């Protein structure tokens, strides 16, 4: 099956987390982290930093890879392999772009009902500082049909 490599980067400084409302394209109308496709010749880490800057005008410094999730959709043979990062430090004030509208949320008020339905499964591991791998299978209407999530020591 063909695979597309993607990034997702989040700033979590307890008790708050920065999310962005996706304004267009894949996932529009949902709160999410910041990220996207890895360009040819680009490292996964460089892509995560570039996407954050493009989408929220924030320059992230040190990032830590905390997860790798594979997303499969019954209606599409392509696997989305998403590398999830925690931004440990950053410069700048989050600002709206043509793609994303950033907003800080209290961890206790994360808007899971307006996010991808897989987030409620792996986000608690992220917030607890754990590392993880997993696979999600989506059916019609982005219903999660299968969840496989494993906590790991290293990535």
C-alpha cells in the first residue's frame, strides 16, 4: 500500500495546549495540531518546524518525537503515517494564517468533539509525556472502526 509521511506538532505547556482550527483542505472545520506533508529532500523534523511556522507564525525550537500513528481509510488505499512531535520551546505569538486559526486551550477543555475522532485515544498519552505507536482504521463518516495503540519506551 502507498504511504504518505506527515507531521503533527503540538505545544503543550501544562495546563494549556495550542491547537489550530483547520480552515481549508483535509480536516477543515476541526481543531488539530500543526503539520502536514514532508517535502522531497526534507527531514521529518524540518517539515514539522516548517509547517508550524507556515500555519501559526510560530518558530519552534527543540522538538521531541513522541508518536507514530498510521491512519487508514476504507475508501482510500493510501496509508497516512503521521509523526507526532512535542515542541519543547518556541518563539513568537501564534497568529492566524490562511490555513489555520490558532488558539490556546486549557487541557481540561480540549474540544475533542470538534477534533478528529482518533485524538481522544492518543492525546492522553501525549499529555502524560508518554511515547506511543498506533494504527487507526476509519470507515464512512470518519467513524473509527479499529484502534491499536501501544505505549513504547523509544521511537
